[in-house]
């Protein structure tokens, strides 16, 4: 073997090692992401199961949130209406 061939073989070996390291890092990253997704899915399904155990709590929470959002919207609309009346009166 001549020097050039030895040099090429070393470059090929170094490239293979670098690719192996990068693939291992990618695999670890994917495993971590997968595990995170599993944890999120489990917490979601636990919430759904909890709703099955106590549906009235969920229903009451939904009603309360609806009332709060409606009150907030009414307050914003009333403030806009008053502002527009004041602007019309000043003209």
C-alpha cells in the first residue's frame, strides 16, 4: 500500500467513527424525546381517567370557567361601548 491509500483508509475510519458518534447522539435525543412524550400522554390519560371518577367536578369547573369568560367578555364589551359613546359625545 502506498501513502495515499493509507491516508484514505484513515480518513474513512475517522469518518465512520464520527458518523457512529452522531448517530448515537441522535438516538439518545430521540429516546429522550420519546420518553417525554410518553410522560405527557400518561398525564393526559390520567386526567381523563380522573374525569371519569368525578365528572361533576369537571362539569362544575367547566361551568365556572364559562361564567368567568362570559363575565370578562361582557366587561370588555361594556368598556368599549362606553368609550365609543364618550368619543361620539365629544364630536
